[in-house]
C-alpha cells in the first residue's frame, strides 16, 4: 500500500456535498498559497491577498508593474524572462523553487507553479501559484509521517464523519473488521465493528462528537471473522477531529489489540478465584467429623463455582476401613454420600441416591477414576459418553435432558489411598472443563479427602468405643425389691465423641438395691475402658455391705491408678424395709426427688470431689422415700449446653418432671426428647426409680 493509500477513502456520499464559503483554517490557508496573473508583456494583472501576505506588496503597489523588475533580483532576471517566454510561447507549465524579493528587501524561497492562460479573445496570460518553500516542506513532512504511521501501524485507525460513517480506514482495521476497506467507506461504523457490544462504542462516538472530550482506553471484547473461536480484546480510543479553524470534521478511532493483556488478566483472575475457592473450602469442609456431612460440604463448595452438579462417591471398602484395589476390568462397590446441584434438574435424579450402595461397572468413568487414581475429563460430552457417565440408559437420558455437556471426575486420595471420587458435570455453565478446572477440582478433592479420611477413621473408632460401652452397660434392668426402674443410654451425635457415662442397677442382700450413675471425663475407647473398670469395681465393692461414702472412697483410690482419669459418680443405696435411701456423690449433679403432690426438687447433698482427685472425704445423706416417690439420676449430658447456664437447665428439668407422667419409660423418653438438642454434644446416662406402692 502506497503512502497516499494508507487511508482508503472514498468520495462523499451523493447528496451530502456542502456548498458555500469555505471556513478559514483550511490547508490552503496554512500554505498561504499566493496567486499572481501576468499579461503577455509580463505586467502584473491580478494580485491575490495571499500574495500580499507572502511578499509584502499591496495590490496598488504591485498591479501594472513588471513582475520581473519588482520581484526578481538582477542576477536572475535573464533566466526568469527566458522561462516566461517559454511558458507563453509553448503553453507548457513550469514548476520549481525560485528566490523572490520581499518588500522588506529580503529574499523568500518560493515553490512555484507557472502555467499559460487564454481568455475568450485569444489573449494569453501567465498564472503563477506560489507558496513559501519552508512551509510547504513542513506540511509535506507532516503528511508523509502521518501517512506512513497510518499505513504501517499495527493499530487499527479509522475516521468517521458526523453521521458516524466511515470516510477512512487503514489496513490494520481492515484486518480486524474482516471487511475490505473499500466496502467499509460510507457504511455506519456500528455495522462493521467486531465488538460484542458495538452499540456502546457507537454511543461513545456520538458523545465524543458532541462534547469534544476524548474517550481513552475503553476495553472491549469480541471475535474477528478470521478467528471466530477465540475471544479477542481491544483498547479503543476516540478523538474529535477539527481543522485549524475549529470546524468539526468527525471522529478518529484507534483500536489496539490487547488480547494478550486481556488473557493474562483473565488468567490472573482465575488464579485469584481458584485461591479464594480453595481458601473457602479450607473453612467450609471438615467442620465436623461426620462422614456424610463432610461429603456434603465438599459437594456444596463445588457448586456452582466449579460445576452445576456435584456428587461425592466413596468406596464402600473405605467406609468400612478396608483398603481395596480395584483390578483392571473389575467392578467398584460405591456408596454415594452427597449430591448438590444449582437447581432442580433431571441430572439429580440420574445420580445415585446418597446413602445407597451401587455397583459400578468397569466401563463407567468414575470406576476408571478410582481405579487409576487419575482425573477423567470429557471436555465435550457425546451420546456415547453419557452411557459411560450414567449408571444405566434411563439415567443417561436424564443427563441428556438436563443438557450435560462436559464431565470431570477427580479421585479422593488421602495418605496414598484412593477413597472415592468427586463427580462433576456442567449443563448451565456453557464452558467445558479445562486444565485449570482439573487443577482446581484436584486441589479441592485432595483437601476434602483428608477430611473425609479423618471422618471415616473417627467414625470407626467411635463405633468401636460405642460397641464397647454398650457391652459394658446393663442390657435389661434386673428385678429388684420395692422399686420399678427405667434407664436409658444415649451416645453423643455422630460428630461427637463417645464418652464414659454409665449407670448400674445392683440387687444386694437384704432386698436392698444400689443405683449408680457416673461419668468418666474424656472420650473414645480409653474413656469407655476406664468406665468399664470403674463399673466392675463398683459392682465388687457393692457386695461388701459398705456405706455409699465408703464405696466412693475406695473408687477414688482405684481411679487414681487409671492413668490420670477422673470421674464423677453418684451412689444411692435403697432399703425397702426402712423406706430410706442413703446417697453419696463424688462431684456429680444432684438427683431429683419427685413426690406426688409436691413440686420436684434437687436433693441437697455434700458435693464431694470427683473420683481420682484423692484425699477428699465423702459423706452420705439418708433420705426417706414414700410409695410413689421417684428418684431421677442422670449425667451432665442431659442438662449441660454451651449457651445456657447449668442452673437454668436444671430448672427446665424440674419443670418437665412436674408434669404428670404416665410411666417411667415415657418419662425417660420425654426428658431425652426435650432436653437433648439435635443429636447432642455429649452422651447421657439416665436412671429413674419409683418406689412401689
């Protein structure tokens, strides 16, 4: 493309030619182009105002004078006369640079064009057009520089007129728009821009045209015809064009390709988002030691930030605490733990219901994921892929109805063991899973796998401790004389540790009965074991016909030897023949006496120190019991909470016991239902004895 063609421009559209006087400040005014007409003898016949500005002579001083004598130095006179004669005789034009005298006595180098004119009578004249050489060369340099810059610039450049129609387009913008420059001239700018929202830029052009305030570095995105699959970004700047006289010519636009910068910014934003999501996952995943809750937290974190539906599947062998490797071509026994979706969708029905066992064939992608321990990604899901993702044809149809178009499964690996997989699908998010998504999903899965592993091992230990503890507690209350007895043991919730709470009902000689409740401080298997030792010791001591205070003194000595464990205990010895109950406590909560016709009350007992402290005496108190009286013994898990004072909770207990109760079993159930919040943070032992009529 030549310099003069750097901007491809066309004539003004038909009907848009402007008539009237030209405003000042145009190119000719800048050049101060002078016009001088000589008659055939060389006298000045016409003298323009620009000639006066250029050479200093007024028209009165110049008209009628011989031009050669007025304007040419003596040493150039012969040459000028020769050139004049040649032009007048031959009719050929002459152009060149010549020194001309100024009125002030100086000399000006003028760029001149001379040509012969003929009037209607056949007379000849000479027309001379002249401009100062320095001014002309400056304009030429500026024009050449502008043309070359426009021609060779990688920046798209265009000029639009007052109607926002193209009047000039450079080669770079031609490549961006994908339309030949000649076809763009005269067309509205808004119809050819590749920007996603070209209406915004068109409105900005009108504002710049009206106000004269430039628009600088407005970033826009779009796709060019030559590469429609890649999103491009440009920085657009707009400037109002005015001539030296201030006349508005239109708007100049520059379009700079900033795709690399845009993509780098998006990459950085994705990295920040990934770090934010991982940080959020660190807070939200693993808040409890409940296996299903931890799986649900992982699924909820993944939706909708990473996927539109997420499922957490764990190998049943991992849940059971067994390490199992799936052989090539083998099936996987999977337990679905959690499913989360952005909204109700058929894809949810296609997922395996949480809590249920499912046998996954070897051709399922999730089986491949847990078998290899590697991510499995299907960027664009086809019909055949759906059969490998879904558990059966019906589920594949549901996934198709939901519009699932991309799939990703990443393994849950903790301490070198594959526990299961995080299964992700997209149907609302139009973007397919890419390498960044695989990296993010793998990071989330790795963090969650450790939490899931902790939860499953905790669950196994808890189940072991619970089994041990239940085996050490009485299964059925033994028959005793003079008392009806009901009892309950309720472990802490799934996220809580199994404690060392226990109760016992011991028939003794002389028709007496010992009622015992206790709580070993601590949790887990060790606490349950310590509880079993204390229960055995209590049973042994009870047959020695010892006073309750003496029983506690011996238990205190035994507890000191249980590896720093301490415990609370309440020992009550009921004699039906005397109608009395002798009670001693070692740091335990007081029992409640419920007497028909009277409000329930807490028995006032010497508190005593917990077992294992040592050196603190215990004292017993004897209470008369009447037929129909109830004695309620319990551990602190029944009444203690983290947000209420213990005295407030004890008042609640008394109010519940003040209502008429149909029976002991119903009373136990009511107390547990009313006082336990959710699944409870601590285990509970509850024992209620009623004196028979």
